[in-house]
C-alpha cells in the first residue's frame, strides 16, 4: 500500500509539473493563407522580408510559429541560431547552404513542401528563388547570430 501511495504521489507531482510548463490554449486559432496579416520583417533579417506571427512570441520563452515572406533573390548571410531551427517551405523555393561563406554552388534547393531542421550552432545561409514563404517554428527566444558582424542589419542604418 505504501508503494502504491508513493507511485501515485509521484505521478501526481509529475502531472502538476508538466501542466505548469505546458503551453495552454483557451481556444482554437486558425490562420488561412489569404487572411494572414503581414508585417515588416524582423529587424534581425535583411530588409525586404515580411513576417506574420501565428503562435506565441519568438522573442520570449516558449513555443512559437511564424511565417516569413521573401522576395525573389532575397539573401540571408551566413549565421547560426542558439536553438534548433525548424523550417517548412510553404511556397516558392528556399535555397540553403551550409558553411561560413555565402556560396550558391554549395547550396541545395528546398522546394515548396520541404521540411528541414538543423541543429543549434550550425553555420548556414539562405536565398529565395521566386517569392518564397517559409514557416519557422521552435522554442523561443529565437535569435540569429551573423558570422560576420557587418552582415547584421541591426547594426546598419538604412
């Protein structure tokens, strides 16, 4: 009987702890593509992109989902992220390359429908072929660290 009480108590404590850390949703949230309200892109990305936060807040602790729109030819210089990056290509083509130097010959095409994730700290760069929309999701806070500080748009005046 003592073992049953200990196990039951441990399960109860675990359930309470998990309930406190799990994201809580009070209602469903639907985002139809035609109804998404695009905003200017994140200041940490080069100018010209658009963003739409669909869930959470990428600047804060916890899960988030955002859509990013890139014009044809849009480039994101080599960078890393401190957490795993999860990307789904919704439309267009995202090209992805790995390494410290922006080299289109070292990239691969990720057409619409492609999903990929890369580990924290992986050096990579990207560019869009045609208007491209990606969905980025993960656990915040999300940040981007450019390998060359001169590539960071937050340090530039446009």
